[in-house]
């Protein structure tokens, strides 16, 4: 009989059964209705499988065994024909949970390993000295090293010599600042191939390790170099084409200028012819009035000077501006008008210039190119008026300021531009004239927008078209 039975009655999570010939003679422990087990045989209490386990324990085939009894698990051991049942249900549940967690972790590890190996970038783990602790299959294949070989290498040793020190600095910065992104360098594979690589490093402070993601950007670099060469070739072609168009534009303008010279000279030449005929008549007279001859001389010199000035104006117009300079917009417009004013008068076209008060008319740019634009605008307006058979032709220029930009509005009453042609008028070689070159407006837009950082726009108004030149001031 067990001594101190009162103490044994309430041992937590333990049941004690004292046996005699497989019959329970005493029972103690933490279980309801435990007294009902007294004088019962083990085979009457436990299921066959559980009884067989207990029987082997009683026969001393095992030192301990684990059984399930009333939905609880017990670890059982025998001592002096006394069975001690220790409730391990809670520990079994914990063990089961741990086993499940371990299974989940193994599964997650396998998933992560698959993701790492299937990733389209090289993924590697480095120690704080840049030595490889792990590298996925992509990185191994890219660098042509096995994992065993990589254990002896570092991200510094795999760099081209000129990138060894920058690579070491990148590792130090990743540790210092927590990471570094898109560090570009050249790596050398096991077979000696040079790869252009982009690397991002992230410091894992809790592990004192560095996660490095590597991308092979060799093809991207080669594509960019190829694209750069193509762009350079295309720019050269466009530059050459631009030069040709500039030349064509100046030739076209020169043709128009020659026509203008003819108009400008026609009237003074006619006057000179009349004067010469008059001189012939005077020479037949016996008494020649010297004063009258001097008046004739003055008039002849005025005509000659006018024609000489016309040549100077046209010569200045075709002189190429090499550097930007500050110039007076109003004066340049007046210079351009002087080259075409005879044609305007011959076509009965009234010209009017209005300037807002207290306006700074100076801008920075190429003065001769600006004159060419203005002359082209006025000539187009004149031709539109003539073509539309407008009897009372009028061209107006308004100069005003708007948000530190100088606006020059050139308007006419020549009927405007058709909706069909409006989107195309600045296209190269587009023209509605029978003998037009189609590059005047295109070159005007290039000059204003590319050469002078301005803007050239057009719209229709009530009875004609309005071109607006916007030039920045204060530069």
C-alpha cells in the first residue's frame, strides 16, 4: 500500500494506479470518478490496443509507453507494480504544432529556393566583406561559377580591376546607409567575358549580411550605343537637310528680293530716263540755265543714292548672323518693309504699324533671320490679298507685351487660310502657290522657335489671317 495517500490524491495531471494481478486496488490522481476504477481489471477499463501496450509495459518489455485515454495522451511508466500516468496532452499539441510549423517552414524554404533559382536576375547573399554566402542558379550561370567556387570569391574579386575599389566602397556604403541602388560596373566571368552589370545592395542588419541583386545590362548598353549612333547619324542627316533647306530658303528669298529690286528700281530708272531725255532737249538750246542744271544734278543724285541704298539694304538682308545680339524689333520690321514697300504701293495695299506705349522693343536673337521672317510674313500677306482680288488691301502689325514676351501680330484681309490647309502650312515643301518653294513658313517657324526660343502661331480672323510671333524678353 502506498504511503501518504492523501498527498497523492491531488497530484496535478498525474494518475497513479496500484495493481495486484492486473486488478486496480488503489487509485490516486487528477481525474473525475477515479474511485470507480477500484477493483477493476485493466482489460475492462482500456481498449484492446491500449491494454496491449500496458501489458507489454507490465511485462517489462518497455520502460515507458504513450497511450490515449479519454481523449488525452499519457506517458506511462511502471514502478513496483504501480502505473504512473503523466498527462502530456498539452505537450503533444505543442509538439504537433511545432512539427506543422517546421513542415511549413521547409515548404516555404523550398518555395523561396524555387523563386530564387527561377528569378530573371542574379540574387546573392554576401558577408560584410563582400564574400559570397549564397547565390542563386541565375547568378551562378551568369558568372559561370558553381556555388562551391563562389564561396572562395567576393563581389570585389569578380569585378574588372578598375571597379575593384568602387565595389568595395559600394559594400561599405550599403552597410553604412542600409543600401545602395543601381550601382553600375563591369564584372568578369570565369571564362573572362566582360559583363556590364547593374547591382542593388541591401544590408540585413539582424543577420549582418548583404542581399545583392545583379542584372546583366550588357545588351541594354549595346542597344543604347547602337541607338546613340543611329541618333547621331539621323541628326547629321537632319542637320544636312536643314542646311539644304536654309540654302533653298535663302535662294527663294533672293529670287523674291531680285523681283523686289526690280520694282524698287523701276520708278527711279524711269525718272532717270525722263531726265536724260530732258537733258538732250536742253543741250540743243543756246542759253543753258546753270541753276536748272544743278537742280537736275541733285535730282539725279537722289535717284542714284536711292538705288544704292536699296542695294545696301538687300546686301545687309542676306548677310548671315553668326551670333545672337540685341536688336530693336520695330526698326527691323521697318527695314524689312522698306524692301517691299514699292510692291505694296503698286498693289494698293495700306500698311499700318501700331506699338503699345512704354514698350521695350529690344530682344536677343539673329536680326537678319528675324527680318527674313517678317519679310516672308508680309510678302505672304501681300500675295494673299492680290490672289483674293481684294481692292482695299490692308496689312497691320501690332506690337505688344504679354507676360514678359513680346508679341508681334501680323494681320491681313486676304481671306484667310482654309481649314484643310491650316494644319499643313508649316510643313516643309507645302505650298499653295503655283511657283512656291513651300519652305518659307517652315523656315520662319524654325528661326523663331529653334533659333530664338520663341513661338510662331497662326489663326484666321474675320477677313484674313493673323500670324503671331512671340519672343522672350529679359534674356
